[in-house]
């Protein structure tokens, strides 16, 4: 049983220029207080066949975490153009958000990102070298969610105990427990 369940990931600047930072809000539910921090990492994958080219764009620690619904905003830098092979710049890449507790990854939320030029003229005749200042990115709103069983060392809250509510208030969103990684209808808000 997972103590933490992602409820929503909302990209606050999508679509955006390729060189703009990623800005998003993560809402999650915690069924028991966590005395240790949760670590969140944002990873850009331009070349799926070569893990050495993956770029960790940023990471942040959130905690200690009270029981209830919690949220935080996360800003990650854009990928470094010099670390992306020229043939992998345009088209589809992956953006991965991971969550860990005590150095154990418990969730991975992956999104496809499409990168293209901002005008039809440049799309039809791409310049050489690539003009990163003219690229735009669009993150698909349907994630692939993978959950991992970890040792939480925490007991879930018992019925009848008071639950404190964190910073987030929002309309009902699907629980990550309701998300099926193979379900094409799974949606998390990828646009603002």
C-alpha cells in the first residue's frame, strides 16, 4: 500500500518556448504523516536509447508532510541544448517526474513532449544549425504512471483520527490509484 498518491500534475506554462523553465503544480494525498522529506526530480529524456544523455533538470525536497491533501509548485530549468544530439531535438522526447522517500522511488510519471518550430516556414525548411530560440514545446496531457512498492516505515492513519489538510484545494481529480498505466483515457491536466 502506498502512503502517497499523486492526485494531479498541472503544467502551468504549457505550451511554452523550448528554453523556458518548466513550471508545474503537483497535488498529492498522504494517508499518514511523513517525518522525512519526499524528493521529487524532473528528468528530460531526449534519446531513449542512451541513458547517459538524460538530463536531471531539477529536484526538490518537500517535507515533513502532514496527512491529507498537499500541493507544491515546482520549477525546473529547460534542458541544455548542448547535451541533446541534433537528430533528437525536434519531435518527441520524454519528461519524467519521479517521487522518492528515503532514497526509494515510489512513483514515476512520464509525459511525451513534442518540440517543433514556431512557424510553418521553419517547420517546412528547418534551419541548420537549429534555432533553439524559435522552438516551442508541448507536453501531452496523458501521462504514463508507474508505481513501485517501497518500505514506508509509517503506519497509515486509523479511522476516526483527525486528518489535517495541506495547502491544496481543487476540484475532484482522479486518484493515482484510479490511473491505469495502460489506459489511453487516463488524464492529468497538462495545460493551464
